[in-house]
């Protein structure tokens, strides 16, 4: 699932930032084996079995990743001060990408594993077949801090996720940070469970 999007800049109603909405996939170490087969044997040996966050980014960010001139800045947090979504962001030059995942049991397993070993980030060119695989630079303390804020790991109220789908996803996905006034592209990869009705 991939859609071109445009985001309005707070305080600048006539300015639109182009971007992309795509599906995020969180792969467990066992599931990541198939994903890593698409990369070189050297990469498979170097990275080993890890949790992998997979998504797509727009052309500007993908080109910047391929140039490999600057380090990628990353952030991780629960949206809306402890809300039902985990947001992992990557900033590079004037581009921004967000992973948005439900705060559920699988998310907690992911955070727990990342305290011991950083996850891998797989970002694909949404309009092509190439992808970039890199190790997250987030410190283990960041994952540990989020884990400590979860009192009942995996017991996230399903109604909270439903509320997020119905009322809170648009601001979370498409808001351009006021700290990035020169942002030229905003791409978001979202777990399907946050976008599609649950049966």
C-alpha cells in the first residue's frame, strides 16, 4: 500500500510538503531471514538475526540515504504522551520519515529485544525496487525508558487504537514538525492494524 501525500505546515496554510504514506512491517528475528535474503551475503553475516522495521520513503530521502554523506538522526517515543502508538523517526537533510506502530504485545517484545541489540531499519524507494538496510543508531537507554513507562506490557486497550484510527491518525501522520521549517519531504510508514478496521 503506497499513496502520495501532502502535508500542511503549521502557521503556513499555503505551503504543502510532499511525501508518502506506506505500510510499515515489523519483522521478528525469525521473520527477518527472508528479508535479508534480498541483500548481500556480507550484509546477512554482518547484521545477523535482528528485529527489522521495514517501510518506504520518498525519492528525496532515498537519494540522500544512497549518497551516505550525513548520519541519520533518529528519535523514538510514544505518540501523544504515552498514547497507543510507537513512533520511530528518521531525519536526514531536509527529509523526515516516521514509522507508526501499535503499542501492543509485539511492540513490547520489540522494545525488550532492542535494549540488548539495536534493530535494523529497511527503507525502500517507494517508486522503485531498491532498498537501504541500516542499523539503528538509537541508544539502548531510549528503548529501556519506553519499556519502563509501560505498566502492563501488551495490555493496551483495543478501544484506544480504535480511537486513534478514527480521530487521531491524521495529525500524528501528517503534521510537519515546527522544528523543521525547511522540510521538503515527509514520508510515513504505518502498521495496517492502525489503518484498517479490526474484525
